[in-house]
C-alpha cells in the first residue's frame, strides 16, 4: 500500500524493518546480500562440513529430524535426506496465499540465512536472493503450518521451488513448473547438503511477514480512522473541545495523544464546529461515547500497534533455526522457532482492529438515525419514504464488524500435538496471521463506509462549510462517489472509497504524509 523509496534492500548488515519487508513483498524492491553476510555464511558452513565428517552423530547434520532425531544417517544418504525432508514437509493444502505474503516469507528466510547462524553454503542464500529478484514466487498453500517448528510447510514450499520442484508463479503471474522458471531466470536449482534442509524450513517467517505487512497497513488505517471520526464529529455537530491537549495530558497514553492531535488538526477552522460552539446555540452537555471517546479507542489501538512493532523488530533481529550455530562455534538445539511471541501480538492486533471497526460502525449508525444525527434526514436519504439512502451501507458495516469480532478470538490459545508428541505444544501463529489479514481488510471497508457517510452528511449541512482538512477529504471522495441525491447502487461507491482508504489516499490528503 505504501510506496518504497529504496530500490535495493541490503541484507546482512541490519535487521529488516516492516517498511523494508513491505518494499520487497509489495513493490518488488531488489535484494542483495552484504559482503559481511556472505563471509559469515561461509565461515559457519566450514564448521558444519567438519561436523558432517565426524563419526559421532550431530542433530540435523548427520541424523534424522523430529521424532527421528536419534537415527544416524550415512554420508552417502544425506543429500537424499535433505530432498526427502523438503518434499515430505511441502504438505500445504488449500488455495495459494497472496504473492506479497510469499515474498515476505522468502525475504525473511533469506535474512536468517544472512545471519550466518544456520550453516548453509553462501550459494543457498544467493539462490533465494536471485529468486526474489527474478520475481519467482513459489506456490504456498493456505493450510499446513502450526506455527512450530515455525512455518514448516509454507517454508518447505519455498525450498521445494529452490531445488527445482513444485510450481511457482513467474514474474508475469503465470503458474509454471519451478524448474522452468529457474532455467528461464538463469538460476541453477539447489542440491542441498547436510543441515541445509532444516535451515530452510525452521522459522517464523510466514507469521512474521504477515505481521510486518499488517503493521505497515494499520499505521495508515489508524490515521484514516481519525479522519473518519473527524468527519462524523463535524457532520453530527459534535464538539472538538474534548480533544484538547491538556485533557489528553491528564491520561498520558501516547497513542491517545496522537489520535486527539489528529482530530484537532482535522477539525481546525471548521465553520460547522464553530456554528454550535456557543452554549446558547448547543444545548447538549456531552456527545455520545463513539464521538467523544474516539481518541481513547483509536489511541489504545495505536499503543497495541507499537507493542506489536516492538515484537516484530525483535523477531526480525533474530536468527531462528534448529539446530543453530552459535557465535563461539557450537551447534546447539533450541526452541527459538516457537511462534508464541509473534502469535500473541497477531491476536492482540485482531482485537484492536475489531474494536476500532466497532466504534466506527457506531458512528455511522448515529449519522443515519434522525433521532441522534441532529437534524439530518433519516438514513441521509434524498426523498424520505421513497429513498433508502445509506441504510444498507450500515448493514454491510455491521456485518463486517460481527465477522471481525469472531476473528478476534485468539488462535494462539489453541495447540494441537504433532510429530508423535515430540512437538506437543504449538503456537498456531500462521492461523493468527491469516485471520488478521482478513480483519485488516474488514477494517478498511468499515472505515470507508463511515467516510462515505460522513461526507454525505457534510454536504447535507450546506451552506455551513467543513474544515479545510475534512473538506479536502470530502472533495477526494467526490472523485469516486457522488454526493447526495436519489438512490443509486451503493456497492461500487463503497468499493471505490475502500480503494482510496487502502491506497492511503484518505490519510495522505488529511495529514499530507505526516503520519500516513
């Protein structure tokens, strides 16, 4: 949704940020490996090769995996072991997931390889980078990951393509055999050596990639929620006095202060707000909670988002593999692949998304109710009794909000054992990420309906004029959705405003990129 300013993302010198992950996933920014990353990778690979020649078994190097971790594998069978691991673990099913999710998954696994802690050869990391730069996107299926040991099945489908098997989408989006896509791009399929199969599939990269994309989207959507609330406050003759900075300072939550500041900026200079500021004109003591408490709810979501960003940054700075090569040269088993830290915040964000959508839908409903909208026609209809106005648009918002409440039920509280009880507790982080993606889309649509409603309500307040900011947003909306008038098909207008929301145009128009 947000354009990238970097044409090349370098891996191996610093952890990827959510913005950089989105640049690769959505905007095809090229990637390159730093010299330091390639050097580290070569050094740890030399260690793995020495251990591979040791007659003593070493997990993941000269043994089987999971419940077969104590089975010694002879040197001449180890290439077959790696290929078998990838083939057997590429067990995803269902529809293929979105291209941006797969690319995020690819670049994050590449970032882990670039740490030099996984023991792969440099050519493995170089192949993953080449696939990304060639626009080769392996087919990854909806179902298959339990979020521990990481996203095994999704990552296995990536690795499957790297060895020239399975299907991919090429740069044009066509589904082709992986071998043909690699050949067309001049990329030699990998033949995996000891330890490399595990290194390619043990990680939280799928759930982390989706978290990074959600963080990128939600920063913009929460700015958009502030704009939508400002439209509702203004068009329903609410007051901006409750958003005063000194009132916010009495409860010093950072997100609340930011949202209140956005509301103040959006409503600054509004003739509509000024028209009822005099107590002799306005007899209402307080606005409803959905108007008055917008900064508190939006702000809580912002603070939740910042917590999620902190977790994403820590996870992006991690080297997740099992076994892992430590800095002092040990090869150790560990549990860092468990997705609980990421799964928890994915679920936490889904709760916040549901609540922001819920308060938005309540503001929309108030605008359509003549007993609460302070003088506007019922449902903002043109000819009352003949026209239904935006009545059913609110139904759509209500239906989405109900769905978002279901999606807010945590996936991470569930666990189902696997691998003969060796993997007896799992995170379900992939499932948490998949439902959050659906929730983010639903939030955008609910906000679009509130914006469409608020803009129509503003027009119906004429000749009183809106604030410069809300007026500019109204004018933008009018480029895709007409103003008040006889009933017409509403669905395409909702979709058109949703596209403005998802593209970040509403937030940018309001705040000129300050927070978008």
